[in-house]
């Protein structure tokens, strides 16, 4: 025991720790940089890059670190690169860590909800901004445990540097054991030193996790959570929440304006729309997935101020059509112009890069609301609206926040401005999503089945928000929906789609009450009997 | 002798850990100063007079600092100093310092596994290897050797020699031998397989480790029955564990211990050989052997072992 304490405090072993820590730090830092590059290459849309990254991973994940250390130390000098032992060991560890870190990064990036990325795109965010603002913050939080593992494993792997003569802890322990024959005291002492090092990494990991934990903004709880017996409190349903939900629908929306309270004058609206400029022009649009046609020579013109309801059975091409208008998806042939401008095609007719398309989207102003809300999960309601304004429209923080608060008030959610999406009901989330889409004042708002993912009792609050937009703002909207009565109420025109083509279209109250086409009739019949079936 | 270039690292290594100290270590690690780690005690004996002539003949070595790759797990030949682990001590260390003093160069040390001694030299990560390595024709493919000691091996066994092993012969059939990767004893023991088969016994089994301490531990833990290596190493182990180990016998092997130098540098080889000759002539080598308790009759006049 005395010997154990002697070796535990021996400067010779303690200095060995410095080398162990240095190799680990250099290895992890180099591995992180290289890992980011490799992950970027693998996720790139250029095939050659991802193939190169794969080959690298196969080689450096598939060979033992000890060989890589010896290679860096003994083989590189043959081509004129003579590294010191510490440099060679750090390089080998970095080369070895890189593919593991790359896979952690890639896995967590891919795991970020695709819908949020589509929402970012639809808001006119370039792929780079989407990556930095939406994907990386969420991916980083989920990759911390895996990175902690990786750091501990790198710490232990650093002991292999002893084969290339780095005077780290393991090498010093074995040398000391050889000279003194005090095998066990020495290895217990160095084992304890490794444990302390690994323990510090674990502590660091916990600290970072707490810092990144969105659900614990309370600084007092951050310390409490360090205690091993602390358990995350089960999120008890707020006593107010139940009542809040019930009252919210009507109560929290601000009182309707004068326009929204009087019945629509359909004839007057139709007259105004007939003479207004076209907002969206679609000509002979075709698109197929794996040889199956989804859109089949579709023509459609939506005028400024017009509200068009897209109806039709699942798979009829409603969603695809909306995503094409916004250029979230490419198509095979045909053309789409939004306010006279072709999205995604340059003046010379060439297809633009994703970043250029994003800028065009923001410039033209096409907002989109998704079936699954697609709010940015790591941002509060206010930040979901204000963030894109700052990143895309270059608004100042003050302008963006003011605009966000104003829109939240309009959708009746001022009291939830600081709530995270996951703490809001579906209806609330969708109202925030609508506010977010409206923030940059889009010329056209596309709504893709905005109430399909909602519980029945939450549908109305969202529909009411949309109705007011049509009536009070005169916003141009294309809505795909299964809510027949809502469509009849709000839409100027109903368009019935089947098999990627328009089967019937006309004034909403006409098509939805007295359809001419047998397929429309059949669809409406089914909807009347069992609305869930068609949803 | 005084070693230069380590004045900085020695007090550092002795001092307690602290911020300044750690920062210095980082700086030192970058410059490579402490990489080669520890340095030696002093070779206190006077330099032979003829060395002045050699320094005049080989002026390019004077004032240089060369790297000596060692496997510091062989107390008596090379190991760290238990009293000051920043230093390497042993007969090989003293001999290397004496050669350096004679030719006017300093030595720093690089600790590697036994099997990596010659590869480190080949990769240019070391300039010379003086580490109780036997000069064989096979190894001469990787380096030129200048011999300086005859080889006497000892057979280390557990106290009482339960398997009755009495040499590298059929007494080892069915026994487990611990050896280091790359040791010359390995092929000798492997060659016993045929003889054992002839008398209807199982072949000896070999466990490979990468330093003496592990081989000795293998016997102490009962994993191996014997470890055959340099007799002085075996004696050292018996001295450390007198209740658990003993030397069964000593055997002579047809090899010599040699200094390994790069194959493509004849001038350096000649210089080292000339210095070694002078050190033997002046009686310095015998003096050093006495200091480290090596039997005097182990001394061998320098000769070259080169690839065929």
C-alpha cells in the first residue's frame, strides 16, 4: 500500500499523464476536424466525394491503431516525412478517430427531422444556413454522449503510443515495473490515474449535456442534476393546461376584424380576382417517381388574392404539386412561374444551385405550411419566427422580435412565445408554423393539409386562423385539404385532382355541392360518410 | 559525462505538477526535448587517450547528439533508474556513453519494444542500437552489428524447477516457454518440436511478450514454465524473487551481443568499432562490466556481423 502511494505521487508517472493527455487532445482535435470534413464529404451531393470518404473509412476503421501508429512513425520517414514520436502518435490517433467521429456526426445529422430541413428550405434558407442554424445545433446535442464515449476511448487508445516510444503513462509504468519489479503497485497507480482522467471526461460530458439541455433553463436545477440521486421530474400535466386547451380555440385568438365577421360577398370577390394578375402559373407539369406518373400534364393558374382548395384522394398529387410550386422538388417537364418568375431556373435556362434556388424562393416570397408543422425543435415559438427573418431577410434582432410578437398575437399565442414546440399542442404548433410562414410577407402561401395531423378538437383553431388570413388579408393561398366544409367556406375555387391531373374545377360552392364529374361526386360521398377514411 | 540538452527537462520532471510545469511540458514536447525522455547517469571513467585521434579522424560526429534506441526492460543492461526514473542506467548505457565520449557525440534515448529496435533504426528514428541485442545473420539484414559480449543464457524456472527443465533440449517437451517477440531463443525452442515428436512427446509451447518483465510475470503467475534469456537478466530476476524463482542452468548460445548501426553508413560503423576497440584496450569495458556484475569472460573482441 505504501508503494502504491509512492508511485501514485511519483513525478515520473505524473509527467507521463501530460503526454497521455496531449496525445488524446491532439488526436481528438485532429479527429474532429477530419471527421467533420469526412462527414461533409459523405453527405455531399457529389458522388466522388462520398465514395472517397467511404474508402478512407474502410481503411482507417478497418486497420488496428497500433499498425497506424507504427506506420506514421516508421513508414512515413521513407517518403521524407519524419515526425517526432508525439506527432506521429497524435497523427495516427487523429486519422483513426476521424472515421468514427465522422459516423457520429453523420448519423446525428441524418437523424434530424427531414421536415425541419424542408421547412428551412421553404423559408428561403440556403443549405448552409439550414445546416448551421437548424441541423447542427440539434445534431450536436444528440451526439454528445457518443462523443463522450469516443473521448474516453481515445484516452485509452493513447496508451498504444508506447509502441512508438512516446513517454506516456503506460510506457512509463512498464519501464518502471521492469526496473523495480513492483508490478502491481505501479499498475494499480497508473490504472487509478487513467480512471481519474476518464472520470474528468465523464464530468465534462455531464456539464455539456446540462448546458445544452433545453428543458432545464433553470440554473438551480443544473446543479441539482449533477447529484447521482437526482431524477428528472416527470412533466406533470400543468393544472391549467387542460382548461387552457379547451378555452384556447376561441378565447385566445384576438377578436375578429369587421371583415371576418360578415359573410363573404362571393360575387364581388370573384369579380376582383378575375381582373387581378396571375400569382402562380403552371403549364403542362409532369413528374414521375420511379416511372409512375404523379403529375400528368397539369395546367393551373392562381390569381393574386385567390384562395384555391386542392381536393382529391391520397396519392392524387396534391402535396407533390404544392412542393413543386415551391421548388422543394424537381419535375420532369413543364414550367411553373410564381409572380412571373421561374423558380430554380436562371435567366439562361440553366438549373440553379440549391443556394441560388433558396435565394430566389426568398426573393419571390412563397410561404409554406406543412402537414406536420415542422417547427424547429430547438427554438422557442418566437425564435421559430424571428430566426429565419434574421438569417434570410437580414432583419435586425429587434425588428425580427417585434414582427414575431406581432404575428404570435395574431394567432393567439403571445403567452406561448417562449415555449418549445414539443411543449405545445399540435394546434398551437401549426398556428406558430403559419405565423412563421407569414413573417416575410409572402406573395403566395401554400398549405399542405394543414389540419390532417391534428386531433379533431384542435382543427378549428387552425382553420379559423387560415380563414381570417383569406378574408382579412386577401392573401393568395393554395390549400390542399380534406375539410370540405372549410373549403366551401373559405376557398374561391375548388380544384379536384385525381391521378396527377385536374378532373374538375370551378367555384368552390358549386364544385363541392353539385359536382359534375362522377369521380368528384364519389369522393365527396365518401368524405361525407367517413371523413377519416379519405384523410 | 555531462549531458547537454536536458538541463531543462530534468528539474521539470522532478517538480510537482503545476500550471507552469504543464505549460513547459507542452512546449518541451513540441520541441522534442523530452520526447527521448530520460537521460543517463554519468560514465565516470576517463576517456582513452587514443580517442583524440579518432575524433580527428571522424570530425563529423563531434558535437552531435545521436539517438540510441533501447528496450529498457533489462535491469543490468538497460532500465530506468528506480531512484530517478528520468535516467536510464545499465552496462549498455554506460558503454554507449563511453563510445560517445570517445568520438565526441552525445546520446539521447528512445524507448521502444524489443521487436521495434531495428525497425526504429531502419526508419531513421534512431542512429544506433545498444540494447543487449544478439547479432545474428538474419538480423544483419536490417542493420550492421559490431559485437562486444559473448552470450550466456540462463534458464529461469519456478522455485524447485517442477518441470525439471535443464536446457534447450527435450526436457522442454510439453513445457510452456515465455519469450519476447523477436528473441533468438524463439526459433531454437521451436526447433525442438521435431525432437520431441521423435520421442513421442508434445512440442514446447511458446508465449510471446514484449519485455522481460512480462516474461518474468508469466512464470510468477504460473502461465509459463520457463524463460530463457541472458544469464544476467535471469540472475536479476532470481535476486528480485528469491522465494519464487530459480535459475535451472546456464547454456551457451552460438551468438554475440552486438551494437546495431545503419547499413548504409560505413564511416559511422568504422568509427564505432574503432572506439569500442580502444575502450576494450584501455580496460574500460572490463571496468564497466565489473560495475554491473557481468562475468569478465563474457567480453568479446569486436567483430562485424553483416548480412550474407
